[in-house]
């Protein structure tokens, strides 16, 4: 039986476009959030608490663990079809690490993946991070309710 290669290709694209909608009659799916600890920072309690809060709010969360390189984080975000990447940085290397993640997402044509983060980040550096494309930075004292609400309001899975 002969098949039309063009029709076959079109079918695969339709399946790929609809892969998240197959089991949900409403046509939506939970947001997929990668939570990552880049660099050498070994303090992961905050990242784990945020990951659990997002999960408990109904989101699919992929926690990458400690000591991830920006390359590993971006590879995970792409492989997991993430809607957002949340970075936790307490080491002071936030400008370098956030920039590498944002730049590598852009190189992968994945700038639609929202990047946000948290940690000990000076006010002046938050403006620099915003200029480079980081959507939001949470600082100590942010509540889990605030973080969940921000993600729900600012991250959309519909376009992915």
C-alpha cells in the first residue's frame, strides 16, 4: 500500500501539536515547570519547597537536582516540553547563570519558555536580569502563594 509522504508528515505534525491534549477533554494540560539549581550552590531547600508548592498547585514539576549546568537545564526544559524554567541561585553567580540559560533557550528557538527565579539577588541585579529576559525574580520572604499565583498568571501552556 503506497502512502503519500506529504500526508504522512502532516499527520505526524498534527499528532505532535496535539500530544498534550489527548487525555484532557478541556483541551488544556497542567503547566510544566523545570525547577533547577545551577552552578555550585548546594543549598536546595528553597528550590524543593517551591517545586512542591507548584506541584501541589496542580503543575507538573521537573526538579533537576543540584549542580546543574545551564546546558543541562536547557536540555531538560526542551526534553520535557517545559512552559517555564525556575532557577534558584544563592551563590552570587546569578547574572552569569541566568544569562547562559536565557541565551541557550534563544539559540534553541525556545524563547517562549518563561524564565523566572529566586535567591539572594541584589535590587540592582534584578533590573539587569529583567533586561536580559528573566520574567521575574523572587527574593527571600516571597510566599509560596505569591509564587504559585505569579506562575499561573504569567506562564501559559496554551501556546506550546
